[in-house]
């Protein structure tokens, strides 16, 4: 019994270690460039052991993406518990995204669209988060941070269209993902803010984290 418990604990630990090793490689080099052999070699485990835990690279990539998104959500949720207001949370989220994009090869996002399971997961996640986003924006309006005269559903659709345009035109080959995200989001966000919201946004964005 103790042997089985120890074995299961080792396997669970190894699963997380594989994800923690694989995701940075995918994001740095792109998905196609990273081989399962490379991951096994870095972890000093056999390729057979790797395939016993993750059947193929798509499954491994899916679990990496899923864990990253869940970790991001947990960070935002935890931060929001002690945040000063909605603009504080917005600024924190922006900084996390910008930091992430700054360390990610654009190939990583371009290649994700080749994996149907991941694309479907991201779509489902987006649909699920939409209701929470609407509630967040509504609270921001009530507290005087966001303008009342903006159709935020239209804004979300515009954001989707912009992201599709970036990927279709490969704009990321001319500009870094961090610059693209920072420019589009901050410009649009500023347009959504009241004077009170702008004051808070600039304060939080200029604060070190």
C-alpha cells in the first residue's frame, strides 16, 4: 500500500514537472520546434515514461494551456480579494498579460490554431468568462470607473476581430506581441474609462509590482 502511494505521489509530481518544463519551451521556441524527445531528455526520463503520462504532444500542450489559464485565473481571483477597486484589478491583469506576451514567441500562438481540441477549449473558456467580464464591467460602471455610453458587447466583438486580424496578417512579425497587446488594450481601455477611471488606471499602471 505504501509503495503504491509513493508511486502515485511520484507520478503526480512528475506530471506537474513535465508541464512546468514543457510550457516555457513551447512558448520560447514554438510548438513545432519542441519534440517529445527534447522534453524527456531535459527531464532525464525515458520517452516511454513521458508517453505513459501524456499520450502525445497535443495532449501535453492542451494540459499546459489548461494549467496556465487556471493559474492565471487563480492569481486574478486572489489579487481581487484585497484589491482597492476594479481599476486595480484591471491594471494587475494587464501587467500579467504584457509580461506573458513579452516572453512568448509569436509562433506559439500562431501554431495553437492547428490543434482543434485547444481551439475549442479556448472558445469555451472565453464564453464562460464573458458573463464574469460583463458583471465586472457593470460593477465598474456603478462605481464610476467606466463610461455609461459604451456598448461593451460591441467592444468585445471588436477585440475578437482585431485578434483575428493580427493572426491573419501576421502582424506579430513586424511588432512584438507585448507591444501589440499594450497598444490595443490600453488605448481601448482608456476610451472606456471616466476621468475617475483614468486617474486610477494611470496610478496603478505606474506602480511597481
